[in-house]
C-alpha cells in the first residue's frame, strides 16, 4: 500500500531517465485550498525531490491561479547520465491553463515546456535536464 501511495506522487522511469511527479493525484486533492505537496522524497535516481502544486489568490480580484514549486537535489558528483533527463510535473486539467499563461511560464523558466496531455486534457510541466540538478529550484505560476 505504501508503495502504491508513493507512486501516485513520485514515479521513476529508470530506462528513459524520466521522473514523473503528481501523475496519479486525484483532481479533488489538487482542488483542496492547501493543494498537494511532496517534501524531500528519495528517488531511485539517488536524488531527493520536493514538489508542491497549490492554488493562490491573485491580487486585485484576479481570481485564483496555480503555483508549482519544484526542488531536485542530487548528490554532488553524480554523473549526469545517472540523473533524470526529464522531470514531468502533472498539473491536472488544462482548461484553466490558457496558451498565454503557458507561454508566460515557458518564457520565465529556462528548460520548461508546457505540454497538453491526451489523458483527460491535463497539462504537464516538462523540465529538461539541468547541468547537475544540484539544488535546482523552480517556481512556476500558471
């Protein structure tokens, strides 16, 4: 049971060097005012990952937007080939994520691509390998 619950949040695909985050989290959890988060979870890559997907109020009556925060720390000296080449953060239904917001997020975050997923119309934030992932910390507003 514990491994199944963990795999909802953090799932490694060792063969293609991909780390998928929050891919199995139900939408009801994402809609909770506190959002959903994983803190300092170990991965099979030897790195530790923290990710949070939270709604936040926009000043001046701008409604609610979402923020995704990602931190990935791999031990110093870890060869690049042993770290994730791609980190995918699944952010749920993409209806509220306009093309303009996706473009703004991509422009503000080096190495980020926003993809639309065929599974339920969700959106996925795709981060390509950073130089060493050592202490890589990213915050994306959607």
